[in-house]
C-alpha cells in the first residue's frame, strides 16, 4: 500500500514506477490493457462516435446509442470511451448532445468547465482504470461563467463569494484576447485553456497522449443550433 501511494503521488514521473504502482493496485494502465471488454478504441474512433452522435442529436434523430457490451450487470464494470469536462449549465447534458446511453461517457462538470486538482485526479483515474481514449474540454455558448468573467475583466470588479474562484480560474484564458472579444471567442478560449491544462498539468495525461492512446481535444456546444464544434 505504501508503494502504491508513493507511485500515485509520483504520477508518471517514471514509467516503471507507474507500471509497478498500477500493478500493485490490481489493474494496469489503459495503454497496457484496453477496455474490460477487450475493444480497442482509438482517439479518432472516439471523436467519430461523438461527432456522429451530435449529428443525430442536432437532426432530431437521437437513438441513445451504446457502445458498451450488452447483457452486463453494473457490477461487471464500466465501459466509457471518453471523458467529458463540461459546464454544469443545465442546458448542456453530454449524454444528450452526443446521443449516447449511460455507461459510455465519464462525465465531469462544474460551472465554466474548469480544470482543478479534483478534475485532474478524476481524468487520471478514468485513463488508468476505465480505458477511455479521449478527453474533451467542452464549452458552450451563452455560458454564464464565461460571461461573468468577461464582465469582471471589463468592469474591474469581482462577483463575490466562491464565484470569485470560478472567475479567477477562467480569467487567464480571456485576458490575452482583444478587448472587444465576443462571447463565443471567450468560450473557445476557455475550452482551449482547459484542454491545455489537462495536458500540461497531468503527467498521466501527458504520458498517455505521448503514446497515442489518449487524445485531448477542445470543443464547444452551440445551444441554439445543437451543434458541437471541435477546434
Ligand atoms: Zn456554462
């Protein structure tokens, strides 16, 4: 247990430490052992599934598709092929807008789709123990968190309470933009920041992407057109 804990703290500082730690925990990293059903899903396959699902959703032809093996009890495991970091906005429901059934997505949500230590830990868990092959940082149009941050920058005021934490997390993404940036430009910059943070702050994510086993992408959802744009 002591070795496992130390390996976890070290993250992917050393490939051998990671492999040994994962073995001690009773499982292997996703790139060593694909999903429990043995299906190898490439990052591109995962994006293609999400694009196809969003097309069904946008065209009003949802069928709640599943890629998980049929006939499995919940106790048998889980089979997500992608992790989605989305906003907590009630109009942005990843399983709706990507038209997939339960068990298919590992979903992380907070106001402003912000990366913090808990989100990093959640994604590392998903990579090492559920076999996901894609991480999506998903923003959306009409995002209150992004708009509040834009207002904070333009008026040099803070909203107060713990919303300040949300605004302070998004600010570094918006401050480099031209002063008259549009709401959509702000949303795109914030999603880009989150995707970059996953790659730059987590050695587990970096190691998995370097091996080509996991992709990290950014996208935004237009709540008017129901379309997701990967960029
Ligand atoms: Zn939002």
